[in-house]
């Protein structure tokens, strides 16, 4: 099942207090970036983030889920209605995210 544009729009709106939130469509799903680094994505209308230490600290009980078959596990963010939490989560993750790869 592909993710809906409506779900993407809602998540992006929730993160609108942060500068430089961008996304890229990828095979019916969406990869999410903050200040040029991938922090997560929307898969089957679920917001999943990379399990960096900051995210694990902020969501110690978050279930780990696969975005798609064969991928690495990510953390499910189930409190997407809490705008303040989402912004703090993404901002706190940024320093621990790997640098983005140069695109051709």
C-alpha cells in the first residue's frame, strides 16, 4: 500500500516550525529530510524515523518496524498530532544523522 499525499501534507504541516523540511517521493512512499539529512520517511501512512540515540531516548517504548521488506528497522512515531514533540524530536536527531550523500 502506498502512502497518501494527505498524510504527507499533515506530517509536513506538523513540522512547519522547522526550516528546511523537504521530502522526495520514492516508489509510492516519501523520504523526509531536515536540513539536508534523511531523518525518516512515510511508509504505508506511518511516520518512521531512524533509530538514532536521540530518537530512542525520546521514544524508549516506540515499536521498531520495517518501512519495507529488506530494509533496516525504524522507530514508529505514533504521536503525530503533537506538533511540539515532533519538532523537538526531529531537531534533536539532526546532529546524530549521517551526512547526506551527494546526488548526481
